[in-house]
């Protein structure tokens, strides 16, 4: 049960940290900022994550997931009305642009870019299988 609670808290922290990265940017969001946003003592986040890199990569995966879920919800809802679907996807792009900006900053980062590629490949493979 304890590990289950820790996993739940970790997932909650991913959401909080992603929001912090989106607000402050990849390079300006310090672990101190992340702990403050998560209402943890300084360094408390390391109970749930080994390194800042682990936090960033988990947040990148969460960003991918949020974008994917939101886009598919629109596509499924408006599938019979292409114009409406395109309008809603445009609105989504505007709404999600800060999250997309974070994800792009991770992808082009020297520190994290290569490490986030497997998540992007998994997403592309999943989509490829679903489109067959």
C-alpha cells in the first residue's frame, strides 16, 4: 500500500512540476521552485525522484500525454464535422502552446533531448498501430 501511495503522489507531483516548468521555463525552474510549487520542503522532491533529469523526463511524458488526450478528444468529438474539428484543434494549439513550448525545449535541450526521444518514439509507434 505504501508504494501505491508513493506512486500516486509521484504522479501528482509530475502534474505540479509540469505546470511549474510551463510557467517558468525549463532552465529557470529550479528544484527549489518545484518543491515550493509542490508544497514540499527543499529537496523533498528527491524522495519521489532520483534526479532533476528524472523529473524533467516524467514531465515531458506527461506533456505528451496531455496534448495527445486533448487532441484525440477533439478529433473523436468532431469527427463528422471537419471544419469544426479543425477550429477546435486550432484553439487547442493556442491553449496548449505553453506546454508544447516546454516539450520542444526539452527535445532541443543538450541535456535532455536524446533522453526524451524514446518517449516520442513510443508515442509515434502507438499512433502508427492505432492508425492501421
